[in-house]
C-alpha cells in the first residue's frame, strides 16, 4: 500500500510553555513532522505524517509525542475540516 500524508492536531497536557527543551525532546522522539504551537494557554502539535493509513499515522504520532520523556499526554485529537 502506498504511503500518503495525513494531517491532525494533537492537544497536549503536561507542559506549560514552548521551551527549546520541549521542542528538542519532541524532535528527538520522532516528532520532526510536527509543528508545535500554543493557543490560549493550550499546547498543540500540528502533524503532517506519512503513513499507509490515517489510523497508523495518528497512532504513531500519539506514541511519539508521549514517549518524548517530558511528561506530555495527548488529551484530544483535532482533525482538519
């Protein structure tokens, strides 16, 4: 099956600010295809992940974000309209 790009936004808990340490830990955990951001005090990651299916892309994005060793948890997923 051919890989495609899938877009999603992961809403995070467990981090208060977009520090260089936070961004570096995410990158090292495999989130190099995500753009971190902050909106009204909420930290999020906008992903564009390549995978064979949306389910695979989403599961791997969540796994990578949560294994970043900085204590973040994904609390919600937002999909593009």
